[in-house]
């Protein structure tokens, strides 16, 4: 065992320990996704396969909501793209902090990328110790397997619920996204992006109806954010 291997293993163990508090937030959300999937027409195999291949709670909840509403097939990936476009930006930011990595390691790291990985990873990257692959994977592997277990529990739990709306499950997705939006309240141009996105979504909802307003609001918000962004001045 060389020094670098020992350090990587130590970093991995530290990541495992640091992941424990986040289990408390990931597990309930995984239950919600499993419940939504089974109550919106998915089979046990469908829901578990989705949770295995797509470690992304926001897009999973949107997909099952749209699937249950009988949405046209082309709208579903468009809405998911709008919801998860932030991961494109996340991957560019976190990937630079993890470099240099082999392609297999980088792919595995980006596969597990989500909001918690981004927040914790960037905070660690800004510390004197920096962000290591071992620490990053230690946190996210725990959360990934927690997600799978929680999804399975949600499938079983969901089969016991006759009317998800009666227990307020239809409000979980809006509340999640409201909290997500509030997390960006200090970002530049946030007010402009929010007003335009919400306005377009409301307009499309009134004129066309659900679920087209989701894609329209998300895409319009991304367009405004891109147009309003100012590149950082180059220092000569």
C-alpha cells in the first residue's frame, strides 16, 4: 500500500462519516419518489430501474407526475431537461475540482452528482484540504444506496395509499422546488429570472394547461439567465 492509496482510503472513510446527516433528508425523499411512481402507473420494476439509473429526485418526481397525468411523451423529456439543466452547470464546476481523473472515475463521479454532492463538494473544494475523489465517493455512494432502499420502501408504502392527494403528497413537489428556488435567492439576476419564469409558466398554464407550463417556465428562465449573465472581466 502506498501513501496515495492510504490517503484515498482515509478520505473515503471520512466521506462515509460525513454522509450520515444527509441520510435524514435523502431517505424521506426517496420514499416519496417510490410512492409517486407506484401510484402513477409504474410497476415495481419500473420505479426501481429508474431510481437505479437516474439518481435525481427532482426529475424523477416530475416524470412520474407527468406520466400519471397522461402527458404526451415528447413533453416528459423536455420538462426533465428544464428541471435538471442545472446539473450541466454543476458538472462543469465540480469536474474542475476533481481533475485530474481517469474517464471511468469522472463518469462515476458525475453519475452520482446531485444537489448535496454539489454543495458539500464545492465547500470541501474551497477548504485548504481540497476535494478528493475518495471523499466525494464516500459521501455519495452512501446516499445512492440510501436512495435505492428508500425507493423500495416507498413502493411498498405507496401500495397502501388509495388517494395520495388525501395525505398531501401532491404538494411535495411544489414545496421541494420552492425550497430549491429560495436557495438561489442571493444569485445575480435571480429576481428577473424568477419573475419571467413564473410569468411565462402562469401564462402557458392559463392558455394551454398542464404540464406544458413546466417546460415553458423552465426554458424561459434559463434563456433569461443566459442573456442576463455578465462574463467575468479578464485580468491582464
